[in-house]
């Protein structure tokens, strides 16, 4: 069982910045990939960014150049630095961990943290 705890959400004006944190209950170096998703009211949950155990990152087109995903293995924490925030970034942000289990993978989710960007 892996527990993920997100923090860092809040209310920010458009153009501002926030940094989200996702603390894992196990060593993240053993996690295949960690991802940030977001879900706006009435919309599906969308992938925002991913970082693999090897440090490879990828981003949704809508956040490229504005968001940065990173990891601190010593703290078992993954971060999402969000700059130049827009009103359309308003959503609940969820941390996800993909963990190898036997011959397959299991996905764990955090409880989510609300990000609200006022225009």
C-alpha cells in the first residue's frame, strides 16, 4: 500500500505561481512513474505531467513551458512548479504513483489539492 499526500494548493491571481508537493509513503526511487493529473468541475481528469524513475519528464501541451515536474528522492517527494498560471488551470490536482506489482502495475492516488486561479 502506497500513501500519497498532496499539498500546496490554494488561491492565486492569474500570472502567479504555486508549487504543489506530493509526499509518498515509500521510496519514490522504487516507483516506476509519478504523475500529476487535474480535474476541473464537470470535466474529465487529465494528465498534466509525468516523471519516470529514470528522470524522464513529459507535459501536456497546455502546460509546457509553464509547469515543471521534479523529484527529491531523499524526501520521497515529487513537486509540480506552476508558473504563469491562468484561470483555465483551476482544478483539483491529483498525484498518482505507478508501482510495479508482480507482472503488472498498480496505480495509487492522493486525495487531491485545489488550485484556484482568479482572473
